[in-house]
C-alpha cells in the first residue's frame, strides 16, 4: 500500500452502470446497464465474483437518478444494498456518483442547474456513508460532455463547439466542486476515469491534425489540473463564462489525484488515412506512447481506469490484457507513476458496439464473465496477474 492509501499498483474490476438518454426512433430512451445485466438482483454474486479474481477494489456506483427521486429527496436503498454487498465480498469501492445520466428533473448537462443539485447529492452521500475513501465522482467528464453536446448523441443531444465548451466546463466544475466537498469531509483520493484518445498519423500531412485533436482531447485535463490549453486548442473555451472558468481555476488540483485513462483497442484511431492492420501488440505500443506524452505534460500519477477488448473478439481478451500489463510494467521501470489497471467490466455490456445509439440490447462481449456469468479465459489471466 502506498503512502496515499491506494495500492502501489491496483488490479481493479468495474461493474458497468451507464444510464444516459439516447434517441430511439424519435423518442427518448433511458439506458440502464445494471437492469440489462441483471446486476440489481445479483449484487452479492457479482461482487463475490470480482473478489474471487483477486481484485483490490471495484469501480462501482448506483445511478444518481434512482437515488434522487425528486429535487433534494433521496432514496438510499440501492446504495445501502450495494455498499453492504461490497463489505460482504471484501472489495473496496471506488465510488462513482454519476455515470453519463442525470435524474429526469434536470434538463441536461448544458444547463448549470444540475451542478448545484449534484453538490447537494454528494454532501448527502458523504453524510450517510462514512467509509468510502476513493472516488471517481463523475465518470469520464470529457466523454460525457462530448457525446452530450458535440456529437448530438446522448442526453442534451447538442452538436456545436460552443455548446460543447460550455458543457465540458459544467461537467468539470461539478466534478471539482464535488471533490472539494469530499476533501473537506475526509482524507480521500480522486481516482479518475476519462476517455483516452490515441490519434495516430497515417497520412503524409496528418501530424498537424493529430496535434490539434490531441490538444482538444486534453482540454478536460487542462481544466481539472489548472493548465492553459495546448497549441491547437487556444480559444476553444472562449464560449465559457469568465466566472465559470475562474471558479474552475480556483478548484483545479494536482494533489491527491490518480488520473484515469480509459484505454481500449478502439481508442487507437488513424488520422489522415485508412486504419492499418494493427496487431494487438501494435495497439498497446501506440497507447503506451500516448501515455508517455500525456505524462510529459501533466506529471501526475495515473492508472488505466478502464480497459477491455472492445472492438476486438473475445479471443483477444487475454493477449490484450497481457500486452497492456507488460507495457504498464515497462512504463513503471521508466519511472512513470502508473498506479493500476481496471478491467471494465466484470460482465458483458449492452449496445456499446454503437456507443449506445442503437438500443436493441445487443450483447457487447467485453466481460471477464459472459452474459450468463460464466468466466472467460481472460478471468484466469486477470487472477494470475493480480495475485502475482
């Protein structure tokens, strides 16, 4: 165990609980990954399976919308059950309080009204539960904003640079305000989770486009950690109100942080040409190179907050895990403060082949256990690596 209370290198498993709203044939559709997987009914068994893999912790949280049933009114029954199940299984939660979806009484992430409501929710959680000490707080703030306000895909379904900039600032501000409340209440760590884009130039004139894409993708970290935007992203945040930017800068932090990079095979994207026939080893090497670039800029501890074979067949689960574990070990020998790896998730997911945009219940085969809760070979590989 490191001095900050988190393992020096943590082997962690997540339980997928995304719940954004998407458009389904002109009507809003609320995803509920826990309902689709049957996790609400199988909490004890699922957390026991995670413990059986030798995981040091579980990335875990109940949907905010099912806890805050009306503005300022909370039903803690799901959280009571979930945290009790963690205790019984003997796995410590890295608490996730918002995973892509808002309660129905908030209009969307682009509206600032939800930020205050989220702060009240965090305070109420802290008052009720004294034990949690590791918090993701908001899962993937950058992805939340990008899909909700730039791609027009989730929740607000907006699609402009100005809407995206304002929404990104809102989500970052809500995360930082929550972390400030947690810091005031207890000795805790921010264990982050954020989408990790790996742009790779594959055309003769693609380097500038890669640099711009990287700079825009790193805005979420510039805001959280108090950096000026990198070249290529200057001016992108001009649509954000000065008061919001000033408050974010006041709350920005570089202490008691383990930044989270959610690195998947699909994270590696060609720029300027068609996708090469990259091997699993190629994909991991490209991802590791991008982790080095990120650390060269920000110089804070980090971990792989999510990974799986997403976009690769299940036969590649084991090779992907083995290659990534070896690459992270190499980064540690180079002196980079790599603090762990989280397989995401324990079980198969639903509709992530289409980023949740086609909600038909199609199984996304990325779990260490399949949708029938049968272990895949990668579960044994994870157990062996965690025990070693």
